[in-house]
């Protein structure tokens, strides 16, 4: 099957195009992190890709290059209290909106990974399914979001030892579920997610 042509290839090359992506929608703990990046055509960065396809060392190297060479970048953390208050989907859209608004210089067009766009964006935008592997700017955003969140979860591991946050980054792997059973939720756990809610409301899932 032929590779899809990037959306950015069909846009005015003079536009400041920002890619937007997130990391951490699925975990049981920690924030969802959204990044927006406007790449500089005069300062190319080789090797941009979906962050999930890159090693940790490669992501760290590219993170430094993106921060150094991009025209603009922004990282937004949406903490678990807000995730619980408005739900993870709305929290992700909120983070995307804030990341787009925080760029300086401002973006003139947005490419957002996925199939949904937030409302009230600062400029015209398009959702791109699989955009993190197709659009370099979205790939760059995915790398910033992933590295920033991983670093944050490593810091939380020191603050809340015993859960293994540095290893699994808050995802619901067996090690994490066992720690939840043993220790109970910490303040960084998402109360609205079923495995955590079950521990806080015994009997809720027993039927």
C-alpha cells in the first residue's frame, strides 16, 4: 500500500504550521501531556517519527534538537484532578487548545493527531489520523509530549515510591495493579478510571 502524502505537502509552504500530539491518555496515574511544535524549514531535524517507534535514547536526543531548532514549541500538562473533573477526552482537547494558543510566534495552521479537533482553536486546523508517523511537526510534538511525561513520571516515582511509575509510566500493567491493591491509590491516580475507582468504591464492580 503506498504511503499517504502528508497534508502539509498540500499547504502553502509559507504558512507557520504547528503539529499537535499528546502522551498519556491511557494511564491510571499522572497527567496527560500535550505538545505543539512549529518546525523551522531552515533548520531540519532528521529522524522525526511517532515517538512510540523510537527508543528512549533516540527520543531524548530528538527532544533536545526540537527544543533548540523549532520556531516555536509549547508543552501543556493537564493534571489528574482536571482529568477526573472533565474526563480524559475533554482534558486532552483542553491541552491541545492551550498548547496551540501558547505558541510564539503563533501558528497559522494546525495539524492535530487523531480524528477530532478541539473547538475554539486560534486558527484553521485539520485532524490527521496517524499524523505522528506522517507529519514531521506532529512527530516532533509526540516526542516532546512523550519525553516530558516520562520525565514527570520518573519524578513521581521518587515522590510516591512503590508503584513503579518510573518503569511503567502509570499504565495499568500487572505490576502497577498489584501495587494499587497493596498500597491503595496515591494523589496522582485518576479516580475516574475504573481500576482506581473500584478500590475507592468497594462493591461497585462486584455484580
